[in-house]
C-alpha cells in the first residue's frame, strides 16, 4: 500500500467521527430549540391570566360567640365559612398553610386563625372552616388598645359590628411539568355581623356569598 493510500485509509475514521459529532450537535440543537418553543407555547397557553384568576374565594358566613370587650376579647371566637374553588379545567392548585387575621373596622387586628395546606384539582372546590380565637394566635396576641375596645363596646350596644378577613396566600399552579408560583393577597369585602343583645353572640350568612378578589402578581 502506498503512503497516499495509507493516509486516506487512516483519515476515513476521523472524517466519519467528525460527521457523526456534527450530526449529533445539530440534532441536539434542533431538539433543544423544539423543546424550548413547545415549552414557551405551553407556558403562554396555560399560565394563569390576570383577567381570569383560577382561584376563587368566597365568604359564605361569619358567626361570633362570647364577645365581651370587658375581658379584652379573650373568650371571643369567630367562625368563618369560606369556599376555595379552582375554576380552571387544566391547572391544579396547591395552597401552602397560612395564617389569617380578623380585623375590626379594617385596620385593627383582634384575632387569628391558622389554615392547613390544601390542594384543588381542576374544576374542584372545598368549603373550609376558619376559626378565629386567642389560641390560634399562639403566645403573641394582637394588641387591642382602649380606643378599639371602646368602639367594640359601642357596637355591642348598637347590635352590629363590622369585620374584615385578611390573609396572604402562597399558591402554586401546575399542569404537567409546568408550574407557576404566586403570592396572593385577597381583597375581601367588609363583613357586617348582627349581634343578639346581651349575649355576645351573632352571625350572618350571605346569599350570594361575598367574593374576595385576587390580583395576580409574581
């Protein structure tokens, strides 16, 4: 075999190897671009949209018992019934456990509630009981000043009191391998509760239920 033939023979495997590497590189690039394009398309299609928030929260009722401003509300408890619903037909929702505060006239926290984590499949809903009382607050209770207590005493006499439920939710939306995290602060309406004179008890049931709004922010 001549030297030229030997060089040609020895170069063939190297040429084949280079061609195979190039083909694999091109194939990998095309595959990666395809996955990226499909992922962007799916994310755009299924991502939660501000104009149609998948999560719905409604307040069905609120009741109070043992309300007495003279004992700094230590024996008072409030039971709220709320509906958590997923109106989306594709996305699953996972809500982390969270704490909630009950406010007197919007700006004055007076009690606490703790909710466990929950999961909502597509087109699923769940009624949840939220119990506000001193034990839910742990060792640190909300500070209630004399001005607030005096306002509550006057409302007891009047027979009607206004409350506001405040909470922050960490919600994970998922479909397949795609997922989105949001921290949501529901904008819940005022809840007016009628009290039975001299008992410290009262309540209200809404028909239709009051809707809390969820602006979507990353």
